[in-house]
């Protein structure tokens, strides 16, 4: 049956930024499809709630609170998975982000921090996981962003870092083929904590929905479904791809109102 190709029974996944939003939804989706999951983020209380959902799906959850802005902490998750759950097959590099700010307020340090948080940390974990992924012929899914391919004022650091992550994905896929698949998702506007200001403001939400061809803001489950696809045998012939899950946007769907200099 075609549905069987979306199963990941007996696999072990590491999901970063797993306490809420896209990371939490992805971890639960992988568990519902048969995987045990290592959950990591800063806040243990949030992770415990996600772990309960993983366990409700009949799978094991290993909670690892960590400051994933530190590449060494991210890298350490690979051994925690192997030691705690016996193997490692799937890596979901979801941690990342950078606050919008005007060009003149974006320092070199802001760029460097955005690159480390979004790219260096993903590389640190992927590199540490590589011996296990080679053995299991595993998969890596990187969470990039629509802002890595479109332009808009205020997103210099974030968009540059996410564009780098998208191309990192292509390059890593070439380096690690044929045993390890590496893909990414270019995520659009999704109802996570990062959009709290939009979700609680009817005018801003209406503006964002109107600027999205599908006329809605995404749900974390929309991204989790794509994560499961790319991590599963359903995508066995897919590597080096950046899958758009963005509602069809070609320009930013929220104007930050930054004036000409």
C-alpha cells in the first residue's frame, strides 16, 4: 500500500526546537508514523508536554533540554539519541530564527549570530549524526524559510541565513549521497509563537491572509506533514530539494512599514 511508504516504524528521530510549533508538530507526526523521538529545546516543561503526545502514540520520547544556540549542545544530541534510544535515522533541524530589523540597525554581529543559529547549528548536529545516518541510510530535514528566496525590507539577517541553509541543503545532499538524503522545507507564514503579534491582531492577520494566495496562515501540521514525507521512504528518490510549503507567496505578505533611507 502506498500509505506504508510514509511509515517510519522503528526509526529514531532527533527534532530540535521541539517544545512547540513546527518542532512539536513534527515530533508528534513522526511518532504517529512509528518513530521514537529525541526532543530538544530550552524549556523542559514544554518538552514534557510534547513527550506525552509522543508516548500517547505508543512511541518512546527522550527529553533533552538544551540551549541550542550553542553548536556543541546541538551536536551532543546525536550521541544522546544513539545512547538513549539505540540508533539515529532522522534529523530535523528546526531550531533557528532572527528578529527583523532595519538595514542600518543590522550589524555584522547580527548576521553572524543569525548564520550560527540557523546554519552552523544544523551543520553541527548533522555532522555529529553522520556516522549513525550512514549506517541507517538516514534522512535530514532542514527547516528553511520563504524569506530565503524572496525579498522584503527588514529581513536581511534572517533571509540571508535561511537562504544559506537552503543552499547548504543542496551542497550537503551532494556530499552525503547516496547513503544519506538531505532536504529542506521553505516555510511560509505559520501560526507559531513567532506570529503571536499577528494572530492576536485582526488587522495584521487580515493583511497577511490577503497577501497569501491560499488566503490563510499556515498551521504547524502543514509543515509536519512535509517533514514526515521528506523523512520517510515516500521521499526515497528525493534529495537536495527545498520543498515550498508557503501558501504560494512570491512577495512578503506582511509589510513592516520600513521607510526609504
